[in-house]
C-alpha cells in the first residue's frame, strides 16, 4: 500500500532527542570525571607537600636545638624506621652548600635551591620520582627532605579506572534507554503518520492503537481518528447522495423510455427522425449529462485519492485508443498523427483515463474542419498531448473552457453539453495531473502532465 | 442455441414485466425474484445459465448478492442492471464479481444480446483455425478473410473485428462488447467511434456484393448475417 513509513532518522525529533540525551550523558560523565580527578589530585598534592614540610620543619627544629650531630643521628634514625604509613617512602640528604653529602640516603643534591627553600617534583639518580623540599640550616649546611608518591599516582589511576568503568556503564545505559524509548515513540508516531498518509491517499486508515498507554500521543491519535471518521462519513454521504440522485432521476426516465419504446413498436417511425425517436435520444442525452456532472463531482472529490488506481500501460492504452479513433478521424476528413513513446506507465483508473483522452480527441474531431490534422503524443511523465491545426480556442474563451457548461459562441451549433473538458480536467486532477491549454502557433493544443 | 434458464432479481414490477415479456419472446425461461435474499437463495438452490441482478434492492443490495454468490462458489455469469451508470459505479460492480454491467435506461435488444453473450462466453466455445459462416471465411492463423472465395484485404484491427463477428456469427454484438473485446477498452463512448469502424469493415465486406454482410440491430448493436 505505502512504502517508506519510517521517517528519515536524521530528521526525526524522536531520534534527535535520543542523540541529545546521549551526548548530555557523555558530557556529564566527562565533566564529573575531570572535576573529581582535579580535586583528588590537588588534595593528594597538598597532603604530600604538607607531609614533606612537616618532616622538614621537625628536622629544622632538631638542628636548632641539638646541632648538626643530632640532626645527622635523627636523619639516620628516620631512615632506619622505614616509614610506609601512607606508602610514601622518605628520602633525606644532609649536605654542605657545595652539595657534598654528609648524611642521609641520597648522594646527589637535586636542582632545588636550599637558599630559597624551594620545593617540587624531582627525579632521583635512581629514577625514582619524589616530591622534595630543601632548606638552608647554616652557613655551610643544607637539608633535603623527599617523599616518594607512586602510591598517590596509583590512587589517581584507580580513580580514573573506576570513572571509566562506571561512566561507560552509565553512558551505555542512557544510550539503551534513549534508543528503546525513541524506537517506541517513533513506532507510535509512524503508525499515526501511516494512518494519515493512507487516509490522504484514500485507503482505509486506523490511527488509534488499542494497546496505547493513553498518553498525549494516544490522545492525538484519538482526535485524528475522530476527524478521519467524520471525513469518511462525509465522503460516504456525498457518494450516497450522488447515487440516490442518479437513481431517482434515472428510474422515471427509464419508465418514460419504456413507454416511448412501446409506442414506437405500435407506430414505427421509419428513418429514426420522428418525435418519439428524438425523445428517446433526449432521454439518453439527459442521462449522459447527469452522469458527466456526477463524474466531475466525484473526480474532483477524489483528488489525490490513490485507492482504486492501478498500474496501467499508458502507451498500449493510447495505442488502442488511436486505433479506435483512426476511422472517425479519417471519416471527418482529418489526419491522425501519433507519436506514442513505448513503455510509459502510470497509476490510474483505466476507464477514466480512456474517457479523458477520448474527450480530447472527440473535441478535436468535432471542431477541426476537413483537411486538418489531429495529433496524439505521449512521452514519459506521463505527458499526453492532443493538438490540432483547427481554428483553435478564441482568446476570450481560454479562461473558461474547462468550466462546466462552457461553450463558446461558435460552438452552440455543435451537439454536446459543454461538460467534456470539465470532466477531462477533473479526471486529470483525480490522477494528480493537470489538463491545460498550451500555447501553440495554430489550432488548439491540450496538454496533460503531472502537477508542478 | 437451446433456450436459456435465467434468474432475474428486480424489485420494480414495472421493469420486471418489461423484461419478462422480452425474454418470453425469445423462448427463454425467466425466474423472477423480488428481493436480494430471495434471489440469493434461488441462485444457490437452482441451476441457471445467467443471472440478471438489479443493483438497488430493498433488503440486500445487488453488489452484496454477487459477493456472496462468488464466495459460495456459484460462478453463474451475472449481468448487473442498474440505475447507477457512471464509470465509478461500473467499476464497483466489476470489482464485486459482476461479469457485465448495463445501465438503465437500456435498449431491450441490448439486454438480450448481452445475456446471450454472457452465456456464450461462459460456455467457452472454442473455434477452429478456420471459421466459416455462410459465404464468409476467417483464417485465424493466416489472418485472412474471404467472402465467396474472394480475398478481402483488412487492416490488422479490421481483421480482429471481423474475427470477433465470425466467432459470434448470427448473434447480436453490442458496441460495449466490441470495445471490450476488440479494443480492450471498458468505457461508454459519447460518440459514434465504434459505428465508424463497423462502417469501414462493412464497406470492405460488401464491396462488389449485392447482399449485406453486417446488419445493424437498432438500439443493440450489430449482427453478422449468413450472406452469399
């Protein structure tokens, strides 16, 4: 029936919301990670610096009260008591100002100025990274206290791993929920869309879902369903009305025709020109006019309605039609030129398309004087052209020839109701085509082509 | 052809009596039912050659009758007779499973011609490679036509027309039947396109002969005669 029910994902609101929520989740997890990491990193750095500073301050006090010998003894003691309380192994260096070591486990003075009490991250000669602080204790004595911080790095790394794991889980969960929700919503909205599209194309449509949760979307579907039901009812009423009018007019005409036929049997009218015969002809003419009027209304009402249309081979159809009309054209002293491109198909109602083209051909045959040419052309589109080299349509009539009962002054001598072109245009519209009068150097040129 | 057994479902007594008189003239038998349900029961119970069904019936409309008949496996050809004669109405009828659709008012002769044609179609008569009727001969494979042994030059479409008349020799052929079967078209032309084509064929068949080959049946169509 219809195809392409799912809307393009890129253009779908539902999918945009799903993508946005996923992006928000990723952003939130990243920011949270960055903030936590920075905080933890800062606090571990502060703790490390404080430990080093406290240790250094203690040793400065010892030097102040006990002198150099006491300091060297205490430094050696501290080295012996391997302090692993927080995994920060200590290192010390007591040296002369020229850097010559006199105590502690280190032997090389790192690039830290004791005079400035500098502190910072340095690498020991054995490549161990430490946080160190230096101090000048006397004119020719300086002290360096350092702590390893590998444990702090490990803690931060673990923190990062936890964030990576939990963050990924959160993002996956959000993505999953977003996709499932989006898919569910998209499905429900697609259902409504499909229903509306079917209704617009004239097929039966259901918008409401019996298993819906009764939310806003269900309410939308319910109201849409009411509207469609109302519209379907109007269409049905209009059709019933047309059928009833046709029936109520045709039935008495049929009885009248029957009585005329019976009377004709009793008193035949040779030559078929008597009053009774002509009256029977009039009855048929009235019926034909009524049918045309109702057909115009019906075709206009079913504009854009695809129900009842089937794929038809327009090339073959016009070929058959040309063969049918060839005799009539020649009989009228005209020449029929055809240029029918093969393989042109369209979605249409066969009987109506035949009616459309035959009305145009009938018109040409009726108005083009003997010796003229009528041409029937078909190309992809579909684009149908019926042109002639007759008198053409007077300029002042061009605007109204497609109106019902429109007949120009020169045409009143010809039989007909002036409904042929109105019906042809209505049939074209019902098929999503337009019938128009094209510009031509001479004669009339009718074009049937897809709506722009 | 033997007489036909026809079922006629129509609620309008005036219309029914006209058809009854018409069918009686031809020697066929007509069973008349006045409502859709009665017609449906009758169609299922008895054997008919053709069913003529009015579309607008008081209880069960004609379209539903056909749908139910087809659903029940009854394949008797149905001609729908209706005051609804627009192409839209015809399409509805054909979609429901009707074999032919005739709009009121109609010519009595046309109704009879169509009923007979429906019966002929349903009995599926197969024609040989050469069809002979009176002095006329149609060589189907060679696509040639002869009258009294004299070759008649026909265009491809004229030959198709001639062949159709030969296959339905002696029977009345309506304009709609010709349109449907020869031109592959289902519509009711408002002009004399069909008659013009018949006229051309007739001239070729009768050129140089004294007796007519194609006869016009007023109000119904044409009939090929067993000419000399």
